[in-house]
């Protein structure tokens, strides 16, 4: 075995004995602590503050980003509400326009129907007046013919010519008889 190994591994007198406990080296422990404290002080002075500042800056950026995200979310919600309100308003306006158009169409239909009814009534009144005029003309023509036929029949029955006074009296009598017959026929 090499010379240094039994001394490192433990105390023992023989070549064949190896111990499990290492000897304490105070010099190494002291130097380790001195280096650790120096390194700690150097890191604290030069590295710890920049690291903490970087971590704090990152935390601030994250919190700012979260705040901005919440603000964007609130503004998006507000915009969505405005859009919904605008949509509801547009829907209400379109419904009002449609209702107004329906009312105008109904009013137009009613006016045109009334106008057509008035025109039909006027046409019917004119037709009735024309029929009444034609009926009166036909009656007058019929009366004249009846008077002529009556005068001719009277002339043949009497065997003489009928004078103007006779004609007038006979015509009036015949017309009144015919009128009385019609009045009696209308009553039955």
C-alpha cells in the first residue's frame, strides 16, 4: 500500500487495519470558513443587491403586467357591454321602424280601401241616377205612345176625330188609370 493511504484513512498501527473515521484537520476547516465568509461578503456586496434588484424588477413587471391584463379585461368587458347595448338599441330601432312601416302600410291599405269603396259607391250612385233617368225617359216615351194609341183607338171607337180638348181629357184619364193600376200592383 502506498505510504499516505493508511495515514489518511485512519489511525492504526498495522498495515492491514484501515479505520473508518478520518482525522479532523482544523486548518482546512478554518480556511473553508474564511473563504466562505469572504465569498459571502463579496457576493453580498456585489451580487446580492443586483440579484435582489433584478428579482424585484421582475416581480414589479409581472405585477404591472397582471394589472394591465386586468385593465384590458375590464375594458374588453366594457366594450362588450357597449356593443351589446348598441346591438339592443339597433334591434329596438329596427323593431320600431318595422312597426311604423306596418302601421303605415295598414293606414295606406285602409285609406285605399275607403277610397275604392267611395269610388264604387259614387259609381253605383251615378249608375242608379242614370237608370232612373232612363226609366223616366222610357216612361215618358211609353206614356206618349199610350196616349197616341189611346187617341187612335178612341177615334176609331167614336168614329170621328178627337179634338184637342178631348185628347187632353182622354190622355189625362188614361195616364191616371195606368198610374192607379201600377200603384195597386205595387201594393200587392
